[in-house]
C-alpha cells in the first residue's frame, strides 16, 4: 500500500527541497500542491479574469490536468501574490482537494510513498497520512533563501521586498478562515532556521526508518 508523506509549512521553508530529497531517496513521486493554486493564478493573469469571477475560474478548474503542471513559468512574484489571495476561496480549495486526494492512486502505483507538500496536507487533505512533517524557519532566513534562489536565476530583486512578500503570504496563510496553515496533530515539527537540507532530511529519515 502507498503511504502518504505530508509536508506542510510556510513559503520558502524548504518543503520542495525536502520533498525532492525524500523522492530521490525512496523513488517516490511528489505533488507540489502549490502548483495547482499557481496554475489558477496563471490563468487569471493570462486571461485577465477577475478574481471574483467564479464561473470562469470553475471552467478552468474543470479543464485542469495534473500532467500539465510542470511549467516553470508558475514561479513569479505576481503569481505568488495572486495564488496567495485566491487560496482563501472555499470552492477553489474544495475543487483542488480532489486533485490532491487522487494523486497517490493516479501517480504512485507500486511505489512505497506518495509525497505531497503544501499548507493543509496533514490537516485537511490527508489527515490520516502515515507521516506528517511541519517545517518552519525564521522569516528573515526564508527571505534570504528565496532571495538567493531568485538571484541565482539572474533575476534582480531586493531582499527587503522578498522579506515583505514572505511576511504577507505568511499572514494570509496563517489567518485565512478555511484550511489555515497549522501543524497537523502528530506531525514531526522541524525548525530549519539553523538546519541545512541534509540535516533536515536526516531528521525525517529517522521517523520513516526504512
Ligand atoms: O507552496 P507555494 O508557494 O507554491 O504555494 C502557492 C500558494 O498557494 C501559497 O500562497 C498558498 C497556496 N497554497 C495553499 O493555500 N494550500 C496548499 N496546499 C498549497 C498552496
């Protein structure tokens, strides 16, 4: 049986890097659930849809396909902002939860694990997940990591702006009424402020224990 590894935490805490490490080590697929929200934000920007236009957003949601989510253009400051705003919409979260819940069955056949990372995976999407990890790090450290990532791609951005955007997304993620960012019961809580990715992964391997 496929076991679920749920990884939650705020923006730039290292969820994707940790998920990739686990995925490489155990040869198991990952769903970056934020990409679903980002795909909707991308559509809103490209088609100039109004954020309140539920009908057009639902139409897009009905045509959404997990196989087509691998585009790199889902990562921009504008998409960061819009995806953060729309993620408080109940109908949207409900629609996207189906994609996430079907992921293990559709993409992890004959694998040991299905890894899903996001904000509400251990609390709402897979509360029965065998492994739940909640990672955190000081917002200043997360901003620095994000800044380094963006700079490496050759893009110009100010560290202070990145910091403000991270704090803004934290505020929205932590305070929305539906599925706010919270550690799930029985999660492994990891503060990665002073941990690098190897140390973080080693802590996770101890609980997975195979
Ligand atoms: O993880 P990310 O930065 O790619 O996520 C983009 C946005 O989507 C983020 O601002 C919050 C939202 N999100 C969410 O509300 N629930 C999830 N499970 C994943 C992402």
